[in-house]
């Protein structure tokens, strides 16, 4: 079993930055590809970014490309998402998950004010 806990969400003005992190417990996630997803009010959950187990390969959705960066620290069993140049459209609950969908955190709310 893997328990994922996100943190770092909050309220920020448009143009600002936030860093959300996800700490895993229960077992190591160093071999697991991990993803950040988000779900805005009234919208479907969408994939934001993915990082491979070793961290060498990443994917970032077009909607956040150039603004968001996914990273991981396997020694700390954590995955992070650095979010810059935030826009009101980025307002959502952000979730981390193993990319196979087996394990999800409960999410952290990011609110971007205009």
C-alpha cells in the first residue's frame, strides 16, 4: 500500500508561484512513474504532468507547458510540482497519483485570484 499526501496549496494572485508536494509512505515510489492531476470546479479531472521513476523523463500538458515543472526526490519519497505564472484558470484541486492509477492522494486546493 502507498499513502500519498499532498501539501502546499493555497491562495495566490495571478502571476504568482506555488509549489505543491506529495509525500509517499508505506513503500518506496522510486520505481513508480508519478503524475499530478487537477480538477477544477465543474470540470473533469485532467493530467497535468508525469515523471518517470528515475526522474529522467517528464511530460507536461500543453496548457501548463513552460509554466509548471514536475520533479521528484526519491531519497525523500516525494514528488513536487513547481507552478509559475499562475492564471485563474489554474484554480483546481491538485492530486498526485501513481500513473497506473492505483494510488491517489486526497488533493490540495490551489486558488488563483485575478
